C-alpha cells in the first residue's frame, strides 16, 4: 500500500466539546455526507474522584480531504446508560452506518467490575437526525458474552456485503497478571458474526479469524474493513498483553489483512507500508485504525501516542500499480 | 373460556425441614444456606441439588457453591449422604461465574446430566451481575464440566442484566428455560436492589436459545414486586407454575418477605396467576414462619412433593410438603 500521511488532523484541545470533555479523541470512524465527512470519536470526562475517566461519543465534521474541521458536536450525542447497564461507565468506540434512512451506531459499552477492571458488550443506538444525536434501541446489548467468548465483546465494525450484515469485533479470551502483584491484563482477539437485520447476530463463538504475530497472548482489537481495488482490506491494532502502556516496544501497532471472500483473511502487516519517524505524534504508538472512503478515495484514520489523548490523524491510501 | 379460576386450591401437607446445612461438618464450602432445591430421581434415592455458602470473607462478601444431598426414596425426610465437594468450581478471573454458581437446575439428557446455573460476578456501581451457564455430568450428576467459560443465556437488548434462577424443562422435544431477568436497579435506602421478572426462552438443543421477550407473570403486591423460582410442572393436561414473590423493600421481614404463588397455562407463554389456589403459606411458628420461597415441585412413586425454603431464604435449609389434594397429579 502507498501511504501519504496527512499528520494529526484533529486535536481535542483546539475545540470545546460537550460533556466536559477536554482530552482524548479516540477511534475516529467516518460517516460521509454530501459535502463533508463526519468523524465520530470517543472523548473523555474526568469523574468526580479525579482518577477515573468516562468515555463519551462526539464528532467533528471535516472537509472531505480531512484538511480542516468545520464544526464539532454542539451537545451530548449519546446520553449515559442507566444504573447497572452494560454501558453505564462509557461508550468507546462507536461504529456508524447508514441503514433504512437512519444512522445506526454500534457501540462498545463499558461497565466496571471488581476483580478485573471492566467488561464490555456491543450495543445499538439509532439516530433520526442524521447522526447529531442517538438513542438506544434497548437498555441491554445486542451482542454480549457467550460460551466461548466469556467477556469483553466489543469494538464492533459492521458492513453490508454479499446480502447480509457482517460484523468484526473483539472478544476476550482470558485475564492474566504479569506477576502476583500486578493488576490483571486482558487478552482479546478478533471474531466475526453475521446478521440478516443488523440487530440479531450469529457469532462464530470463539473463533479467532487472524493469526497471532506476538504469540498466543497477543491482543487484537478494533477491526475495520473496506472494499477497494477489487478486494477487502482489514486494519486492526495489536499489542503485547503486558507493559503496553509504558513500553513503546509493547504498545499498539497497526495490523493489516486482505480477503477476497470475507471468510479467509491473509494477515500481512508489512504490506500496509505504515512507517513513522522518531519523535512524531504517532512514533510510539499507532492504534484504533479505521478505513473509509471519502469522495471515493480510501483513507486511514487512526490514533497515535497515548491512545489518542491528543487527537487523531489521517493518511491517504493507494494501491501500488502492478 | 377456562373454568380454572374456580378449581379447588391445592392442599399441601408440610413434612418439615429435611436438610439443615448447619449440621453438616467437614466441608468448609458448606457453612450456611441450602437454597433453591432441584431434584434428580435415582432408583434408591432422590438427589436434591441446592446452593450454599462458606462463611463470608473479611469484607462481609459471600461466594456461593452448588452441591447435593441424597434423600432416601422410601422416606424423603431421611438424609443418606451429602456431596463431598461442590458440583462446579467458581469461574476463572473475570468470568461471569467468578463469585458464585447459584441456583442450579438439573435435567437428564441422553446418557448425561445437564446443569443450568446462574453465575455471579461483582460490579462497581451495583453489587453484582448474573448470567446463566451450562455444564454437563458424565458421572450421574456428581460432578459437572462447564460447556464453556462464558454463559449460554447472557443479558441482551431488553433483558439488560441479572439473568438468574434458571429452571430447565423439556416438553414435547423442545427445551424450555424459565428464569428471571432484571428490569431496573432501584435505590432502596441507598442500596441498589434489582427489580426482576419471570421470563422464558426455548431451544432445540439446550445450547442456542431464543428468548420469548415477555414477562410471564403479572405483579400483584406492587409494581416492583420481585418474582423468582419459576418452577413449571406438567400435570392433568396443563402447565402449572409455582414461583415466589416479594416486595421490593424491607423484604427480609415477615410482612414483605417471600411467599409462594401459582399460575397455570395451556401454551407456556400465556399464564393466569391465581395465588389463591397455591395452598401453602408461612407457618405460625417454626423454621418457615417468616417467609417461604424457591418452590420446586416433583413427582416420585405416585406422590407429588414441593421442596421449598423457609426463613432467611434457606439460611437454615429446605423442607418438603406433600400434595394431599389433586390425586390426578400422581400419574405422569
């Protein structure tokens, strides 16, 4: 792939966001309009205790080449979940599609646990005002744990192809500690589900669709799939299970796979051709990638250092001529 | 037009408390409680599964295990033996059943025994969440292996949390699971308490479930009435459900605590609640004088029995009552 990097294109510190959110613009995900492209992202408010964060859905309307920001969400896009629900403690990320005259958002809802930090599940929210605000279609998730995917179901990415809805998503495999005094870290992989209506889903239940590069404890998250150049392309991010917050050698990088049939995926991270320069905003970490067409051109949106605390960037993609 | 509303009430003859967990020794996982009885009939004995707890930990928190006691089939008030170990281990770190496996419902399936159980995890904003798991036994119900580390009936769009109290049944080749599903968390005296209702799912294989998505039993004592233990029994050409219900507040008291209710149905989906017919309530004194709950009705040797809990929701064990009316129920 030929990648022309456009640098960091959105910095949350440059804007006033609703819900008292000042930092983080994580997991940029695009929805194209006639003369602009809306980029949804998740940003964070700080809880009253000053220690914990809560993720909120927001967006920025951008020029189609992602060169500048026209406006940001003026008010709450999605209210918080009710007491005890799967998304009570935040939504991160959200994947948006147009469906039946509405905008649908597949959310990853977070709820805090005692023995481990969190659990997540996939929810569905719907917008009747072209994506300015969303409402839940129910208080619970549309995709949650199952026999062989015991927790941490999330990061849904949905397309319609070959007559059905396809979802790629993350599922947890296990929690493990680096040593006896460490907090538990999670291992998760990417799975696949299909649906006739986008609401009721059939999982493969525990089937990991991509091989590991860093061994069986590799963590794989946030798949995004786009068809261009006559095949399907998937980007995702992956990292080591421990030490990923502080050791750049163990942090998130962007992975890549190709498919002709959405069933068999060939992972080849190097074929993406993504490179960074020392000291750059995305030098230490590259995460939460998203593929989208804007004015018919493929782009990669992604976060850099510190999990997107300081914003997201963009890159224009093209296939090498054979 | 059904005339069931005019049918005579049931008459239950109480046989007293038959199992008291405090009398069991040598099992550190079994100190208190024998909750949610569920039976499996053997040639010489009736195995009653129940859920119990070791002492609370330093922070006052309990975990729960499930186990069984074997009652003499010739005299169900006689305990033959108590399980040496819990039938299931607690779940791994971060799984849905890390802090409890309670309650459990048991059914024979081909040459195995299958258990459906509620698994408990601990949450931050509310005390817990619950989902329903499945395990199988190849040694006639002594030990079980989980079919997976996750649940078979998780929370979903309109059943957002607290999927508990499974009761597994098979009628005409279809599997049915009756259970409770949380509707909301209500703050009572500063504590979140779940409000839940009785629901049902069906399945061809007992693994992949379709939820009906409907509250089966209307509320009587208040809108937030809590209902549990939906125990369904086929007899005399009709489905019968015995369940328990209570107020949402001050339910650890005589006035607001659990009572046993009754409903009937011709199709398993539409139920008519007639608590007046249930024929069993708290005793004036004794182990079941404050509350009665978690009914389980079973038939053995031409008699129909109800196992149920008394005061403290089974803290002191479970008892039995024998159906003294409705002789037509004695035949399968």
